[in-house]
């Protein structure tokens, strides 16, 4: 099951970095993924560049604590330049 924090990360990966759903799905099936290593797994398997990995870490640093305390599916207002009322829905399926 995907946690709200992980869902937000997946949303960032899909929308902002254009990571294919198949790449994310493969990384989610990896045994080490349970310990929150999704970005590193994607990088280790060559599914993202080092620049993308850096952007993911920047995003996690900026929004990770917000997501831990606020497990709703709303974007941070600074991230999209829009109001907090805009709900962001992540499809249960990672297939685009």
C-alpha cells in the first residue's frame, strides 16, 4: 500500500520529472523499497539521471516534513503557485 507521502513523491516523479509509470512500478516492486529508498533505486537502475535525483532530494527536503504532518493529497501552495483548495488526485494505477 502506498502512503500519502509516497503518493506525493510519485506524483512529483510523474508530473515534474516525467518518469515513466513503468519505471516507478518496477522500483516499487524492489525489496529495498520498503525502507523508503525509491529515489536511490530509480537512480541505481539507471531510470533517472543524477540531476533528477538531486531534484528529488531537493523536493524531499522542501516538502518531506510537510507531507509527514499533513497527509492529505493537496500540493503545497508554493509548489504550484495555486491555492491549497486544489486537490491533487493520484490514480491508484501507475499506468499513464
